């Protein structure tokens, strides 16, 4: 039985020093081991309460094939157009990272994009959150090829401290007095150091060969940490007590260049985001802009933009945030109230075409008809900014009378709903059919125009013909969402593009949507934070005639993404029982325990109410950004 030399466990860990580049100084600290005496401990006695066959957990990537609903690759080029160069390149055996950092540069020009910090923006993320803390366990396996062993600080990130905000990193570096690459620990940014081979721990070169795939394993079990590489134990120690949290483990190439072949994760308590559609699904680069309908038979139909085949690096980057180039209108169906969705995506419009089909909006009528509106539009780049040609826009309707199984030939309604001030852009994803009074059966579809104004498309013949309402009065209004109140009035909640006031706006119509009161500040108890007014929300009527409103309550950008845009986070549902006069905040949509500083991203959205009163909300979302796909929440 193999044994290892360990030292007496003490409660204190030594401080470490970091160089500006993030490399560890030439110091070797004797880490405490998992045992409280100086006896030699058998390696085989280390706990492994997991499936040795790797069948009980989840393969995020297997045999070189990533499951993009479970794994996320971030790269420098995600929001940086650099010709045909991508940070991560797909090959038969996995994803290969293009070398970014030149370890021996003559100038910054020798680094990728001439950026000395280029190495900071490449990551391989688990989309599963796993637990850390007393009584918690998880197992993380990755097959990875490292391009070099020298001074790269590549590693595996396992957690983030509530107290310090620092990360827990196990990695390898080459900055040592011996000149040999050594393993190191960075424990939440305050404690750690290099693993000392004089204490019996192997050096990097003893277990890794550059250019050869390596099996990397991390086990954390009830605050005991240990790591193996190619079956050899390379380090083990007892973690200090930390408040429990859930984290998404990551592989960090840093200044290295790596290939990821396999990734597996296992924990009895792990969870993930509920994706209905995700990036790279069925060849779609990005899937965004959801519209949600409930068919007469109870099925849920989720429409979206499927963006693919970018013709240039600029198009590829633009598809993260707007419909550009080859985009289709796509659909998935759920027969169980949004718990599961079809495996296959159905293309409703745009198949076999390279045009930009976009901006899906939907209305469901009481007689079971589903009316889907969408646009076809083109534009061009002005430097790095894509500019739509408002004169190129065509707006179409297609209908289904059999719960979305078949669809009619599209009918163009452009002349009825276009506004000379601008093109119709993405806004609220559904319209409504009025139920009461003289306007019963009237259809209303709110439209946001590119000059930041809102009007409502009106049909009194179940969608055969349309006309426009008067514009809603207000400054830079966008993303109007409407609901019929119990007294027959129609309420519109909208956002705006102004920095203040920092709240949503509300307007009313008493004549079936023809005319609207000027937008004014909504009740102060709709607390959408400092930036919620900039982003879309959705309002609808609940099962018991309460008014429900969902909106994000802040924004952020991703410090691990080069040129990251701002995006909305932390969506919250608000409820009113007095026809929108006052609201109460029910709860955030994302209610799971995560880690310090984590906010759930959520972009354009739509929602429906089920027969049991529960609400299904579909929105642009993921673990790290809204660009990852369409996620589902239930309230």
C-alpha cells in the first residue's frame, strides 16, 4: 500500500505573496495535512464517496464532445472580432485553446491581440453548482492537455469565499528556486503557497507531460481536499471552516494553452440552470429573444431567434446581443408545463435562407388560434456597430389553429404597423386578446420602435387586418408590456433609455388601446434598482386576477470577458392585488444558494400562467450571461 509523508495539522496557514503577474514567489510552504499526527497515512484510505465508473454524476463533456447545456467556454474573442481567429477551436478530440500569452515576449505585440492581459479571458466552466463546506462533497474530473509546464499558473478553481470574495485555486507554476514547476494552492486570495516536494509531494514534471492528455481529479469531502493527476496523489489538506456555498468549478488556462477533452462532475446536492434552449444547439451560434405561448391543449410553445453562420468576425460578435446575419425563427414545445422541452428545434421561418428573421411576438386567442409576428430586416456595419436599415424591414404574421403543429403561409403586414420614425425592434414578446366590454376579442400587440417610442398594433378581426394606436407619451420609452385590468382598462408597463428616473413607467388606456395616458413613474414599491428601467420586463394577469410583473433589478458586466457588455441581472416578480396601484415583491426568480457576489443574468423575457396558477417565465439567461440561451423559471 502506497504511503505519503505528511506534517502535523495546525489551525494556521501561512500568508503568501503574489507577483503582479499572479505567479507565486519562490517560497515553499509546508501545508498542513489531513491528519493530526505525524504517522504516515495510506493513500488508499482517502475517502471517495462517488461512483468510480463515473455514471452517477454528469458528463459536461465526453470523448471530446461538449454538452453546451452543461459546460461553458469563455474566450478572449467572444466579444472581440479578430479575423477568423477564435480563442477556442473545436477539433475531434475536444476544444483547443489558441496560445494567447507569449512567455518570452520581445514586446506586447507578441501576445494575442497585443494584449499582455490576454490570458485572463479564457475559461472552461461547469454549469453545475456544487456544494462546499462542512458535510458537503463533490468530485470534479477533467482530461486536459497542457501545452507547457513553465510558469503559467494554470489550474482548477473550486470556490469563492463569502468573507473575502477570493477564489480557491489549485494550480501549477514554474517560478521556484529549484527551477522545477510546482503545484500551488491559493486559498481564497489570502492563504496558500507552493506545494513542497521536500515533504514528499510530487513536482509537476513528475506527473504531467506537455502535449499529453492528463487525468485531473479533485475531491472535496467534508472540508478535506485532495487532488490526483494521472492517478497520483499530488496534494491533500484540511480546509479551514468556511460558510457553506455552491460554486461552478472551472478550468483556468491562464498563461498556458490547453485542450479540454472530457469533464465530469458529481455531487448528491449539485444543481444547474434550467435551459430550454442553449447556445450551439442544432448549429445555432446563439438562441435569444424568447416569446412564450400557451396553446389550447395546454402545451407551451417557446419561440426564439436562432442565430447562426456568421459571415464575419464582426457578425459573430454581434450575434451575442442582436440578430445579425443568418437568423431563423425557431420553436420548441413542452407538454408538461415547461418541465421538459422537445429535443429537436422546429424552424418556423427562415429555413434555408441567410436573411435575418427576428423579433418574434405572439398572441393566443380564446378560440385557440396562435398568431406569431416576426420581422425580416437587414443592415450593415459602421466600423464595429451594426446599423439596421429601417426601410428594409418587412413584418409578417403566421397562424396556427392546431396548437402549433402546422402554420399558415406568412402574410405581410408591414404597411399597417410600420412607423416612419424607425423600425420595429425587440420588445415585449406577447400581445393580448381583450376579454371584457365593447372591445372583447380585440387583439393588441405592443411595439417598440428604434427611436425609443411605443405604439400598439390593434386588430378587430382576429388578426386579419391591423392598425396602430397613438404613440405613448414619454421620453425614450421602450419594451412596453400590457395587461387588461379587472375594470376593463389596459395597463402598460414600459422601460425607458434614460438614466433617470430609476424606475419603470406606467400608462393606461380606457378605449381598448387606441389612446394612452402619458407615461408616469410606476409605484415606488416596484423596486427595479438603479438600472432595471433600461431592460425589458413582462406583465400578465394571474389565475386569481392579481397583476404579476417580472423585471431585472440591476445590471453588471463580466470581468472575465473581454469587452463584456452590461446585462441585466437578478429578476424579481412583483404582485399587485389592487389592479396595479401597489405592488409587493414576492421573490427573486433565482432562489438557489450560490456564492458571494453571484447574480443570475436575465435578458429579454416572456411568461404565461398555467391552470394551477403557477407562472412559467422564459428568458435569456445562463450561469454567466444572458447570451447562453433561454432558461426557465417557475413561480
